[in-house]
């Protein structure tokens, strides 16, 4: 269960954080709490900033500025401010990085799947022919310019 381990907040280039929800849950609210917590965890494991923001919204505590916008305001889905802040920092970082990708995405050489956290090369990259036992790789001499554009978009 998510609750026992805490919420895992993925980090780029560092160790992931694990944080408890910080929510004292009534027995009657435990199932609902589990659903909210499970969705927050699932959302955080994607690059889908809309989904993450929606999951964060469902966990806001009563003292948060946007609490009045929540659909459900029961005590079972009011998580700690520290956890909310860490989740919001992840969303901000993802939005910043996705904004940097707008140019390369428009060119069509690469695509990003925010649900599976994957990057796909959509343009063929041609390599020079090699004969066994040579296992090195080099771009095809006739395609250096187009291959460089794809590699620039990947970086």
C-alpha cells in the first residue's frame, strides 16, 4: 500500500523523495483516502502535469488558498502542506522542462509520451555500414546534417 511507504516523488538527477501524506484518517474515510493517495502516486510517476495538478488539487488541506475549489473537502483527502509543496515543485520542474522541448517537438523529429515518461525518435537516423568484427557506430556520411538535427532535438 502507498500509505505505509509514503508517497514517492521522483527526482531528476537525484534520489527520489518519500513523504507521508500527513493525514489522520477516520476509519470511515480510509477507502476514499486510499483512492486519493493512489491517484496522487500514479500521477506523480508520469510527466503529465495536468494529471498531477488535478491529483494535487484533490489533496489540498483546509488552510490552502485553493481549498474552496476542491470537489471533496472531507478530512480523508487533506494531505500535509509539506507534501503538497514537494508535489507542486515537481510539477513546476516538469513544466519548465516540457517548455524547453516545444521547439524540438514542433520540428517532429521527436515525440514525448507524458503518460509513459518516454521519448521517441520519429525520424530515421541512418548509420554507416560496418563489417564484422567492427562494432563501432558512425552516422552515414550522406545523412550527417539530417542526423545532427535529430540528435540536437534529442539533446
